């Protein structure tokens, strides 16, 4: 983020990975990047998540907290979504305008950012 590594990352770049998301993962991963998604839901989740909507250049266009059984709203320009356990964005100092990059080059299911 903004030129520094902040977390290990799971990449949800297939239908199956996007469908599962963070559901039933113990412990939760540091972060999960949903490729090609503009909105996410918390159906079945028991914990709140930080969510960032990301544009084509990797800039954060919006952030929100996703509560269990909630849903995020799509934002103009967003092409991907990043999820992390609640409080992660504060500790990483991630805000609207931050620039994100996947350290895995986008080809693998895990990496860092």
C-alpha cells in the first residue's frame, strides 16, 4: 500500500474463491482481494470487515465497514474490492486515495500487498 507491504493477501480471482470469500475461514486472512467485483455481502459472516472499493489504477475510491449480513454499495469507477478484518485499515493507515498493488502480480491465489 502506497509503496509498502502491509499484509498477506488471498486473491479471489475465480468464481469459487469469490463465492467463498472470508466465510468459514478461521482465522480470517489478513486481507482478501476480490477481482472483478464492485460489491460484497456479509451473508453468513459473524464478524465485521473493513472493505475498500478499488479503481483500475489501484486507488481506493471508498471505504466502509461491512457488518454481518450487510451489503456494500457499488461506487463509480470501482472494479475490485479488498476485505480485511475490522480495524485493519486503521492500523495500515488505508484511506480513500491510498494506492494498492497486489505483490503477486495478479496470477496466484496468495501473495502480499
